[in-house]
């Protein structure tokens, strides 16, 4: 039986909340032994020989939301993290814009970044291993830290997914060989989404080729599966949605 408010299993680093749904139990299907997944990703049926199994969806025929884990490393989503970088040496360029005269660096809250998940409001160079971002010399300053009317620093907003350090993966399908999938219409929330996209309220959501929610339709063959009912934010790093 599903909890009426939300379900959050304590062994999880990743988050799948079931906020409101009907009384139907989730389905349990034989799992693709080659698949890797985390809670909140979407499943899809496939064939291994003559056996029907469920693995990670490529978005073309999503079956429902995965409520199990099989991974070698956990990941988490970081939304709207603000980085402030002070600049010691600056000057005006030929256009009258104040720029930094040398490279400056800042540090993300978490290292081990998945590179293709990273977005930034300013052009920076990212070291995915240690989470250091570098603003190249010649970049226009965009922040006034002391309120004197002259920009003297950089304010950068970033989104990314990182691998959780010091926590090995898990496999909750061991023994049963089956995967749990929520398919019933309802309201859910997950941190398994494409951090390079924006999620306006009431936007149609799709499943990307990696099995994660996205607001960008990958191809015309990818159907809409949900409506965004709660955009992600720095305070709540999940996207809330109504499964259609």
C-alpha cells in the first residue's frame, strides 16, 4: 500500500516522492540484468530472447516510474547553486565594460560533476573532478558586492548532477530479479531530470534517451508523459509532475 502523502525509502540517496495517487499497487516485472537505474527514472519493456523484461526507457515507449535501484554510484541533483567570486584585478575594456585581468576561480559545493549535466549563467571552464570553475580573463564583471555602484566580482548560478562521494552503489533487485514500476496517474516528484533544461509550470514533460524527465522533446517519436506541477529550485532539488 502506498503512503497517502509521500513515500521516501530511508536507504535511498536518490529521491522519488509519491505525493498523490490512487489505490493500485505498482507493477513488478522481471528486470533487464544489464540495466543500471536509480529511483525516479522511467522504465520501458524489452525482450531478451523470448523473455519480456523492463529496463531503462529511451523515451519512445515509457512504461512508468522506477522505484528500485541498481547502480555502481549514486548521483544527486544540484539546482540554482550561487557562486560568488571576488576579483582583485580589473579594468575597463575598449567598450567601457569592467573585466577581470586574470583568471579567477570558484569552487562548487560538490565535486565529481557529470559534465553534460552542467549549466552556468556565465561562460566558465569546469573541472569536473574537483568542482573548480574558472572564469577566464577578459570576462565582464556582473556583480557589485559592496554596493558602491561598480561591479567588482562575479555572481554565477549553476545546475549540475554529481556523483555522491563515499557511498557505493546498491542493487535492490538482487534475489527477486524484479523491478517495481509506478504506472498509475498521480503526482510524483523526482531528482532524476535533465538539469540543462528549464521546467515552467504546466509544461509538458518527456522522457529523454537516458530515462530521465526533460522539458525538451528529444524527437517527434517521444510522447509527452507528464505535466510539470512544481519546478525545481535551490530549496527543493526535485521536479514535481503529474503522470498522465
